[in-house]
């Protein structure tokens, strides 16, 4: 088997900063490299364009047809490198591999390539689908395209997905979702001396902020998720008005809501309506609002076969909830039983990013055992 460290080194060496971050080059070069590497080992793979110049690598290691297929996922993009001296040169210090993306998450992509090489020589019970995707660090167009355009074309669906984001070797079965809400109030501009002509567009935001605060208090006192705690929200951006002596003609407020797996879309819709209704009681200004962007939470049963399979491979690993959102929610929403499980390290999105080599090797071995067992 190719030493894992060399794979991490080669992946880190290719700049794949997300184009949303200081106009990074994106994933095309690293995806091409991974494709060539896989093909050189006789592994069937293809590129899927999630958007022009933003490819996903999809590869299949053919199994013996004795177990369902498992989907593995890692993202190929990284965040920016400002402040790092040699971000694309892997530096080894003891057990630590330093470099941009080593931890988040080219170390995990290296595990996937290494497992593909292992299993192509010794076919596993079921097929393994490798998905190395673009754009996780921005809008997840890569995994979105996998779920929307590619999964439905498969004759036999994978039953489970393992997303190898770093979890410090905890078995991640839950994380929150989020919603970005925005509202706009339209009043009527007039000089401050003309109260009968002006309609204050900012005043209704007072009622909105009061309602958001009341909701936040309700969350603090309400039921919690055993791994994720409570839902939350906060005001994000507020704007409006034009001058001291002018009735403001318009005002906007944005807020973010972090959601639990137990909260339904209709709960969230009702909450939005409650906020808008509060604004509409104030002075008759025109109030509109909508959810601009939202992502589902992840809530996989602790009894799911993939969870049990991982627990058999690593009995000491705790079940954990993750503080961050992952592409896992997209696979879960598509019906795959989804678990997040990855290595230990430090400094995702920071200048001192490193991943533990021994942890990468433990994760690879655990995933190898799970694939070998074929029960998920
Ligand atoms: Zn990541």
C-alpha cells in the first residue's frame, strides 16, 4: 500500500483553495490528479462537473456483490492560506503533518485513495463509491450535485454514507442545521417634521428583535438534544434609514437560526410567520420576509448499522455531535444512513493546520474493517 504520508503530501502540494476565498484556483487540478492516480491503479472513475471548472471525482471499487454499497465522501477544496509560510509543502514534525488541508480534509481524501488501492486488489463484500467533491467550504455545490444528479442514476443505491471530516475519531451521528432569514420593511420617507406623511420602516424591527429575543429565551429553557444542546438564533445584520430628520423608507434585518434534527420545516415556517406578524402589528409598514438559504441538520440513529459497524471496529470511540455543519446532511436527506468519522488534528481554517499521522492510520484501519465487514 502506498504510504499514506506520501498521498497527503501530494494532495497538499496541489493548491485547491475554494474560489470563494480570495479567488482560489478551485479543485480542477487536484481532481485531475486524483483521477489519474485512481486510473493508474485500475480503478474506474470519472469527473462530474458540479459547475464549470468545479469537478467532483466519482470512483467505484467493485465488490463481490455480497453486501450493499457504501459511499465515502471527502472534499477536495480548502480555505485560503494567508499568513502561512509554505502552505503547500507538507512539513512532518513527529506525528504531526502540517500543511493547508492536511486536517480539513486532504488527510481523509488520502485515506479514501489508500483504501481504494487496497480493495481493488482484494475486492470487498460490497461496492465502495468514492466521492471526492468540490466546494464544501462555500455552498457545497459538489455534494449537492452528487446527490441531485448522480445518485439517482445508480441502479442500486448505497445504503450508507461515511463522511470523513475530522471528528477527533469520535463517531459523529448528529450536527445542527441552519437557516439564513431576512426581512425587509418598507415605510414612507418624509421630513421628520411631518408625522402624518412619514411611515417609520425601522420601528417594526424593534418588535422583531423582541420576538427573536423571546424565542432565544424559549430555546434556553426548552428541550435539548443529548449531543447538540439547544437550538439558537441571533441577529446578523441590520440596516436602514438615511438621515437624522428623515422618516426611514426602508429597513432590513437578517438573522441566523441553528436547528436541531427534531425541528421540522413547518415548525421553522411557523416561527418565521410569528416574527413577521410581530413586525406587522407596529405601524402598518409593509413587511416581507423569507428564508434565503437553509441546510438540514444531521440526526442519525445510534442504532444504525453503520454506527454499530464502526463501534465494533473502534469500541472506545464515543458517539458525538459535531459543532459544525457537514455535507453529511445532504447524503442523509437523500436517504443514506450517514455517519461522520475522521482523524484528530488541529487548526482547520487556521495557519497552524496539522493532522495526526497515527490518527489517519487508525481511521483508515477502522474504515477498512467496516468495509470488510460489509454490514451497513
Ligand atoms: Zn472540511
